[in-house]
């Protein structure tokens, strides 16, 4: 949100649990949150459920927003939600490997110049080749639109470490994509 | 997606030499462009409406919980306040009567007005039962508080005009004034 005054007014409406304000919040952030969850889990229905749970949780948690970057606060709640989900999913890794294998089979069957959906799958396939921490860091940065400083503060690590992890992850992602094009 | 890459090269140069900073910055920009070229699927309009509906329901549920907890808190605070204010008034029969102290009989209290019991069920019609899972537990607790209040018998000498009718307690028959009888542990907090 460009205007600080507008943001402040909007936050106050949210903290009064104004349903219309939360409706606007869904419209403004729903797409980015959906993309974040989709890239991490690869499942459209699950991603919609994550988004739905996230905004329902924000109704309760909006009182804990104490100023600063609203985007950072919102995506921190989203990140915590996804990590809770991972902890509950004991078989997540096996499912991820199966999904990656399925994606790989789909990629192998595509023609020389794949259609858009195959390309999307290819990116998802590449994402799923990354370790969970790197994937989550890259998606947090991309969909949260956060600076490296904000990322480092949120992760409670030196900014140089965050820079290095992001660079390594993005470079690997790009190489995997370019290898299959 | 608008990425926050302000002064990325300057930031990288804090950790690596200029040539490496250039290369790393270029890697990051290219990867960001790749992600932009292959966006995730969009959240459909129907999905947005479903989510907005769920959020509206969450807002309504939150407001209902505020009413219930606010009422319970107020009733508990009112009960504690009345016990503090009126629990120490009146004459208590001494356990031991020292010889050096004159025996003073308790004065006859002023006529008091019988006050009606006030129901604490202020919110029975405020919302549908069964909607909020915590309603039954909260309701039980409020009934316990109400029963505790009913069980307290207070000794007082307050003239009727100083004890307004909208208080949450009523007093027992003044003829049994000699004993402050508290039948529950409610007053212990």
C-alpha cells in the first residue's frame, strides 16, 4: 500500500473486525498468498484452503499488528501457518517426492515447445527439487516482496547469510529451468 | 512481481568484490524475471467469494465472543466489587471477649429494602445457541457465578435510598444479619 495514511486507516478498520475491510484485504492479498502457498505445496485446492485459513486467522491476529511493514507481518503469519502444516504432515516428504516424480513424468511427455501449463508445471517441478527451507525462503521473498534486510530480520540471521541462500537458491532454480528448455 | 532489489549491488559489495557482486546481482535479477514469466495460477473469483464469506463469518464470531467474554468479565468484577465493599460491613460476633473490653451489643440495622434478584442471563437472546462451541461452557460458568451470588447473605446498614435497584445482588432477610454466611468459595477469587 503506497499511502501510509490510507494503510493506517485500513488497519484500524481491520482491527474493528469490519467484514468489508477484510473483504478488501482478500482482494488485495489473496492472489499473492495463493501463489505463495501454491508454489510451496503444488496443489490448487490445498492452496485455496491455506488462503482461506490464513485470512480467517488474520481476523483473530490483526490485534497483534503493531506497525511496521504490513506485508511482512501478513506473510510471517502465512509462513508460520505453512510450517505448522508441514509439522502435521508426517508423510509430506513422501508426497512431495511422488508429486515431483509425477511432474517429471509429465515434463518428459511434453513436446519440444511445451504449452503454458507444461511450463508452469516445469517451474513447479523445479521448485519441488529445492529443499523446503530454500523453497520457502525464495517464495517468501518473491510473494512477500520483501527486502533482504527484512528477510534477514525475520529469519534472525545475518543479512550476508540470507543473501547467499537466496542467490544460491535462485541460481539453482534458473539452471534447472534452463536445462529443460 | 515488483521485487525489492534496491541497491542490491551495493549490498552485495559489502560481502564480495565488485565483479562477484555484479555477477550475483545479475543471477538474482534473471531468476526474478524467470519467476515473472511463469506466474502461479490465479485465485478464481468464486474462490475469492468463498474466502470472503468465511472471513465475514469469522468477524461475526469474533464479535459474539467479545460480547460473551465481556459480559462474564463484568459480572465477575461486579461480584468481586460488591463483596469487597459490603463484605466487611456489619457486626461480627467476637470469638473471644477480653475482660478489659466492654461488651457492646450490635445496633439494630436500619430498615432495608428487599431488592429483586437480577438475572445474569443478559445475553440469552443475543445470539443463536449452538453456533459458538464455547457458548455452553461459558453459559455454565455464568450460571455458577449467578448461583454464588445468590448464596451470599450480606449484613448491611445502608439505607434503602443509597442502595439502588439496579445492583446485581439482593439481600436476605435482615433478621439473620448476625452472621455473614458465604456458602461458596466464589469470593476467594
